[in-house]
C-alpha cells in the first residue's frame, strides 16, 4: 500500500447544539460552525480500496473572539485539535472526469491543548489534549459520505453530530 499525506484547508459544517464555550454566541443551524486545517493520512491499495485517518486543528469558531492559538497560527500552537477514527474509502465508478469514493461512517474527537504541540509527522500529537489528558472535550459522529475529485478540485462535504453521551467527565 502506498502512503499519501494531504494537507488542505477545509470548511466544516457541524450540527450546533453542543460545543459552545460560555463566551460563544448562538450560531444558526445552517451556519458554518468552524473552519479547520487538516492532514489526511491515506493508505490506498492497488485495488483502490483504502483506509485513512484525519488530524488537524480548528482555526476559528464564529462567536469566539479570543485567539485559538498560543502564538502565530499553526499546528504547533493550536489550542483545539481533532483526530478521526479510521475511515474506509471505497472507490465508485468514475463519472467522466470526476473520481468518486464512498467514505465510511465513523467518529472524531476534539481536544483542548493548554500547552499546544501538534506535529504533522505524528497524528497522535493531535489527540493528546491536556484539559482531560487522553480524553476528548467533544465527540462527534458522522454518517457515510461522498468524496469527489477532479484534476483541479477535490471536495468532501460531511455533517457531524455531537454525541453528548460519549463524554464522561
């Protein structure tokens, strides 16, 4: 299997109703709830089947005016990081120049890092928050979704749902 790393800026549309720090203002359900930077760690076989995990950091959340970084914005200074579980990618027949992949359902966690130290070379560094060491501050579930790619564009639209029951602190 060959290993690829992709770094990209993505928009996430999260179902609000959960992760709202006290200083945050209410966000309409149809609004973008945050922006983040990701790296996808992919392993794709010769048959096109693959697995991936995603790690990254949150750059801003509408309604929170304080900086989400301890210094200049980067993976090394981000207070809020996240990491997904393993994702299964199943290729679908191409549609002209559009390549399609089905992305499995799963979960991801958000972590608070009082002493940020994210490192793209180590996905574990994005899942070791210090607020509750080794535990996430938010747990999200995602449904199966679709990833599509052309020579010049790739896109993955996904909506996550906060799972308040999964948090045990």
